[in-house]
């Protein structure tokens, strides 16, 4: 029954997105602009200085790659208080790597949008390890929509096949509204739902995975998501 209700809800979301009259945004429309970055300066902007991996500005674009000694994907963590939100940016891949946009509350990873050459996924991340660490450190657990039930394993809420080309620039829109997340890459969409997505968010991160690859990010915009009435 739960699976049937989830399928019905996702069908309603997709029908609603069609009713927006061809808008490129599927769940909401852009409201207040929270962050704008075009990487016009030769050095990393202040908000993009926290993380791991090798990052630099190359020809007006943020370029990042994983390095072996970190034993972690390359990432830039951006601190920004937000809730219902639209992340929008351009990206390209070189080499055999992949890209993630990671959405967090404190230390807890809430969800991620993941883009490979052959697929896009929206993923709910297991929270237990990070939440336990936050408890030990006496950090605020925010809304905690999971009510302490943090054991659910990481899983893909939904997956969409892709056929991306190395070196091509793609436009990404990730909308997170309530318990629903939509990821679009050049119009191809994948949608997922989970109660844990309703958590507060105070940071997000661009990730680059793969030791023999580069991720390029440009034209970053983050907006408050403003709900659009069904027509």
C-alpha cells in the first residue's frame, strides 16, 4: 500500500509539472535569490573555500578533482541557511568521474543528487553515523523528521538513464520542496520523495568523484523555492 501511495504521489507531481505551461522548473518557481556565483575572479570565492580535493578557477569556471591522499571525494561545502530551495548551475565532466550535489543539516547528510555519464539519481542518505556524532557534540538536530530513527540505509529514491558526453556543458536544476526532490539535467528529470527531506538545511556541497577526472561548475544560483499554484 505504501508503495502504491508513493507511486500515486509521484504521478501527481509529474502531472503538476506539466501544468506549469512549459516552465523549466517542476516543483516551484524561483523566489528570493540566496546565492549567485559566476567565478569571475581568479581566486576561490570565500563561500567556496571549505572542503577537500584540488579546486581552482580556470577560465572563469570552478574546476575540481579528487586527490588520492584525501581518501574522499573532492568537495566544496557552502554554508547557507535554507529550506525549500532551487539549486541551479552548469556542469561538465572530463574523465571517468561523476558529480554529486550534497544537501546537509549540520554534519548530517540529508540527500544528494548524483550525476554519472549514464544515469542521474536522487538519493536518501543514511543519517545514523553523522547524527550520533552530532549527539556527542551536542549539536542541534534541527527538525529531525525521522525522530531519531536514523538507521535506514542509503538508497536511490529514483534513477533516470542518461547519455552524457565527456566535455559537454549541461544545465542542472535541483528543486527540494517539502518531502520531494527533483533533479533535471538538460530537461531530463528524476523525482524522489522521503520524509527526511523536510529537515532544515544549513549547508550544501559540490562533489567531484574520480582520481582521473575533472568536474567543472559555473553560473551557480540558489533560490528560495516559491510554490506555484496549479493552473
